[in-house]
């Protein structure tokens, strides 16, 4: 850890932040091609139309981008059935999460999140000077009753990812509504919808009905997963006008580049491509889950583009990770999320899924030798 300066000090909470560590993309000493299954990226890449929009934007590199993101917000509104005036765009959904903490949670305030929730909830809370409060889950699922019981008069924000990462589990729309209804009047519920596009339940509305019915619920979304634009850092949020207005007052005027805006607009409008990617994810998520559970491994039903595989011991998880690496397959160890016995595996294409299944099978068979 860096030594502190005797007189120059960061704001309270900053030095309590552990640096976020993303999924690995390279293997030390390896020159052969590796398959990255550690960051829940789209194995099929971005829409060809999005890629063309990105190339076309290279002719406008000297020009400042739009400050109001009007075209992208209109496209989001068209595709997702939301009011463009109540959409805010950010550098990934991470930035929207940071805005929420910056605007609504300061010193003396509390920010709640579930025990296996996204690390940025805690990081953004600490960065804002507020107190992060971790709340237990129920068998790796968001526990509405536990969250409500943890609320106090200091609670300002409650974050849940639905579906959750790294567990893949989710709660129903009725449970989301019950949580929103039960919060103290000064608290905002934030629905992190990074993985909602992968949910197969046609009745699941990502929380839109609750947002439209209340003035204390916001959702965040991303272009990094289904849309395959993780490298450009684009996200958006949707909520009541009074919240979006406040967030826009701290948003930098040029927080998204012109290339990012144009590419995201093309990506969200290419619904045929995203539908194709979703179908493939559903197919191979089910296939890989079946193959690995047949080996005796524990996997909750996942509603994202990944599965959380739980081994009998942390040592087995470590050993399997090492065995997969020897095959050029990089998955995600999730001890930092409370699962030392687990590996989170992104759903890749057919070739990647078959390689993972074979690699895990041979590793487990080798344990009996």
C-alpha cells in the first residue's frame, strides 16, 4: 500500500477502497490464442452495423460530441419503450452508479447492497464519503426482507443487481415492487440491469412498471454485455425526472465520445442482431449448465450470460482454474465476491462451451487418480 502523506490527505473513505480488479485477458508466458471467459463479454462481438458506425465516426474525431446525447436517448427510448427525456447516458453503467452516490449519499449516509453484489456499489459509496452496508442474501438470492430490515433513517440508496452478478440469480417483479414500497421515504432503489437482456421470461419488464409507478426507483443499463461494446464504455440510466435532472447536473458535458454515441445508437437499433445473440446465449447456457451439473457440480439457474460453478472445496476450484488455463481458457475466480469455492464462467460460443465442459470433466476425473 502507498504510504500516506503527513499533511495531504484524501477525503474520508477513499483509502478504504480496494482497487477493482477486472477479469484477466492474458496468460503469462503464453503465445497461443486464449479464450477469455472472465468478463461476461459477448463472444460474437458487436453488431456489424455498430462496427460500421464506429468506423464512420473516425472522420469526426476533431469535433466535440453532443452534450445532450439526444440521438442515443431517442434510440434507447424507441427500443426499450422509455421516455428519452428521462434517460441519462454515462461512461458505462459504473458512471451512473457513481453519479447516484455522489448526488444522494454523503458523509453520515448509508448505501445498502447485497453480499454478493457488484463491487462498484461499495467503491462508489466510499468515494462519496458514505457508509456501505452489506446485507446477507438468501441462498445466493436477493433477500427483500433482509434489505428492508437493514434500512435506517440514514439509508439513502439501495442497490440490487437483477439478475445478480456473479450468482446469475434474480427476484421477481413483485418482489422488486415490494422492496420499493417498503423503503424509507428518503431512500432510492437502484435496479442494476446489466444482464436484463439475457432474461428469458417474457413477462419480466426489467423493473419498468415499478419505475413508472413510483418516484424512488432508478435502473441502470449497459452496452458492455449483450451489445458487445465493453471497450467503448457506454451505459445509461432511467428513472423519475427529478432524479435524472439531478444526475445530469454532475455529469460532465462530454462524458461520452462521438464515436461511442454513434456506435451505441447503431447497436441498440440492430434488434435482429441482439436477438440472435440472446438465442445463442440461452442455448449454450443451458447446455453448459447441464453438462457441468451432470459432473456433480452445483450451479444455480442463471439468468445472465454466465454461470457460477461451485465446487466442493476452494482447492478444487483453484485446481480447475489452473487446468482450464493450461487449455487457454480464462475464467473468473470469485473469492473476492464471497465464493472461494466458485468459478464464474462466461457463456462463450459453441467451441468455447465444449472446451470448458471437456476441460472440467477431465480435471475432475483426474482427481480420483
